[in-house]
C-alpha cells in the first residue's frame, strides 16, 4: 500500500473528510502517474475524461512531494474556484501548506494611481464618483483584487491599475501597501501558487528574454485545461505593442501637467499631436482587416511615420522637462521605451521567421510580431532537468492520440496517458443529428436548426444548453425562441456567474450562449439534460490568431486545416459535449446541428474523437427525452 492509497483508497482520508467524494480507479491511477512525473521531473500529458477527479489527482501528489509548485488554470474564474473551493478541502489534510493566488497586474488596485486620479479628475464628476466608491472598497479589502468590486469596468481600469510602464515599483510611496507586490510576495513565500495561463506565459516569455520574471522558480508546474496552451502561448512570444500604452501615457502626461499648473504649452501641444495620430491609428484599425500588410498599405504607413516623429520630438522635450517631477521622469522613461518598441512598425520584418498581425480590442489595437515557429521556443522551456511539467485536460487527444498537442508544444517525447471517464456514455447519452439541415454558417441554417430542435426542447421541458459558435446565430435563435413560454437566459444579459445561477435555480430553463460556456461550466442532475451545439466550432480563418497560426503551419510545410483548424474544432466540440454528463447518474441528449459530420471526409475523425455513444434519429431522440424526463413538478 502506497501513501497515495491512504488518501484515495476505500477507507482513505479523502473519503472520510471530503463530503461527496467517490473512490475512482482512474483518479488514483492518474495520481500515481503525477507522483512519478514529479519524482522524475518528467513532461507528462494526461487526458482525464470528465468525472475522473483530476484536480485531486494532481493536488495530492503535489502536497505529498514537498516541492514548490505552480498550478495554472485556464481562466480567472477557474483560478478562484481552485483556490477557494478545491484547495481548502485538501487544506484540512495538509494544514501546513502555504497557498497563494496570483493574478496579472491589471487585476489589482494600484493605490498610487487611484490617489493621483482622485486629485486630478476633479472636473469629471462621473469618473470621480466611481473612483470614490473604489476608494471606500479599498479601505476594506484585504487582497486589492478588483474582482471584488462590481463598479470596475474596462473604462475605469486605467485610472486604478498600473502597467509595467507606469508602475513606480519600490520607489512608489504606496509600495508598502501595494496589493500587487503583496500578492507577489505571498507567492514567493508559498508552497503552491495558483495562476492562470496568461500570467504563466507572460512570465515564461519574460524569463526567455532574461528580463526580471514575475513568478518565483518552482520545481513542478501543473497546467490544467492544457488544451488552451498552444493558442495562448503564441500571444506571448515575439513582440507586441498596444494602443493602451499610448493612451495611458497621454493621460499621465496630462495629469502631471495639470498638477504642475498646465504651464508648458509646447509639451501639451506635442501630447495633443501624439493623441491625434494614435486615434487615427485606432480608427484605421477598426476600418481594416487583421491583415497587417493591408493595414499598412491603406494609410497605416503615413500614420506610423507621424507617430514616430511625435515620439522623437517628445523624447527630446522630455529630457528637458523631466526634472520637474518624479511623475514626468517616469513618463520620460516610458516615452523612450515606447519609441524603442515602436520599431515593430517601422523596421522591415523577416517574413520567413515572423508574422505580423493586428488584434482589435474594445479600446484600440494590439500589433503583434510572432515567431512562426513557437514549438521550438516552448519545447526548450519544458525540457528541464529540475522541473516537472504536467499538462492535464479532459480534452487533449485528437483521434485517440496526443500528436497534435505534442507537436504544438514542441515536446515530441513525453509521458502520455489517457484516463477514461468513469461515466458510461453508451448508456447515459443519446446523440442526434437533425435531418435535412443546410450547410451551417448562415441564418437559414440557424432557422432550420431551431425549427428542428424546438420539439425536443419542449419535450424536455427546457433543461437545455443551446451553444453557438457565433453571437449572430445566438441572437437569431433568441428571436426565434422568443414566443416560447420556457424561461430563456442569454449570454451577455448578466454576468456569467449570475446566468449560471439563474439557470440552475429556474426550473425548466434554456441557456443560449457562445464559446465561453463551452468549458468550465458544471450543471449536474435534472437541470440540464440536453446540450445542442449549432455547428462544428471551426475558428474563422480570418480571425488574426488562427490566421497567423495557419500561416505559420503552412510556411513550415504543414496543412493549416488538418494540423490546426480541425484538431482545434474537435477539442472545442468535446469541451462543449462535456457539459452534458457531470455525474454517474446524469443522463441526456446531445444534438449536433452540423451535417458535415456525415458529408465531409473529416467527419469520421470528428466522430471518432467523440465518446462512443448511440446516435439515434430525431424521433427516437424525442422518445428518449420523454423517458429520462422527470415527472411534472420535479
Ligand atoms: S508599486 Fe506600482 S502598482 Fe503598486 S501602488 Fe505603486 S505604482 Fe501602483
């Protein structure tokens, strides 16, 4: 009997101390592989089907190992869930372990900037009122995590958070009470640090460049929801520059001048020129596609030259005026850094090694220069003699093997193992493809799909997730279902947490949602017995990141569809399917509204990658829902 058996076994600590814990052979098998990978500093890919209990399967060996560990999750919500729900359950068994939660900089209040803007913005009453509310919260919070304040939105963030550029670090008068640095210090002291993938890869890309890193060195890294990694990683290798850096600098320069009496018309004039050039740049980005060359040729080049001249003039001016205040000195350094980084636009690109792409955001643009081959960079990070890397997810395999994820991460040799879901999909699920649907991706498809599934939804008395690949299809379905008497909840009408709570608590309801509800959502039991997916979730080849990734694959001699779009769609589809069955007693119907799984050659690969389950015609699907339906008044 090993130490793990004392925790996972039939009379183990977990069964005796965690309410609802179920002993599962797959879970202890996974825990053993994690334990061995930790001991041998291996790279391991572990696919743990829904219901395996993968979180405890990696947490227990981590705690037993006494090695400093980072656990990275897909989203901030999952990060909070791990920190405040799963880890406290184990905390009782490992009371001495120190656990820290660390998020990215923009999640923490910057008291210095809040105070500064409370002084400067005396004329903007609405913003001032919101800043005062944040200030009252700041007096009570113990973490400074802005997720605790509902008033905060993207427009307020620049006033109350710092960036790498404008943070004063240890020279800051508020450094001792700074929530960001307090959280980082706790992470340095902790045994287990919970982060999200964006922070992990921001840190890894910094380490790669030998710049001061955010996270302390650790001996074990567990990457949960690891299927998301290839996409996230590309954003952090290479270089990028975004419009927020310019708008923040312009705002801060104006604030500094306000505090000094607005007495330098020449500097204020240069700031206005820079602002005008950047707003033209944002405007052009919104009017163009993600294609950088196109953007450059339709007017981007002239604007780039204007911004470049403004930055050069501003640099000269800042050398003279920066002695007037600490704030202006900080702005001078930022102008210099921006001017350095702006060569991303002005220098020619080696197109054999790099790709340029533009990402539009709510507030402006983000221009990236990414290496075509990220797998080599990543592989070097993961093959280390002193660190174990464990990649886990319910969906890592495509067509039954790990080749796609291994290639994407540049790790050809690794431990790999699948742990089957304990659920019996052959008896717990029926699947259905509604007949005679047109090719998807247009309104006619959505209309006919809604018409086809409506009898199923009625027979099921709601209890349905209707998941879409686009907002357009979701909104059209909302209009088409408008007259139904069942309660309908739609993504965007309230926060994600509130929507899920409303769905769980409102008997017989329907949730209409897009991608963010395809994963990380757990609704057990009779509240959810039908999941409908409108079409195979192929990324649009016109979106910047898929386009850049496909270009990279094709430049390297691969096939963008086969090597990227298809595996990516299969993994997303499996994530969506995974919402249906969340326990051994759940039963349900899975509907896929995409006739291409029968008509296209790749349909076989898609079918082979889904769990084995009976596919039935729509009449049998209706009867099945009737059979599994709880009686009225349940
Ligand atoms: S150290 Fe940086 S983040 Fe912290 S309060 Fe100061 S400026 Fe803000």
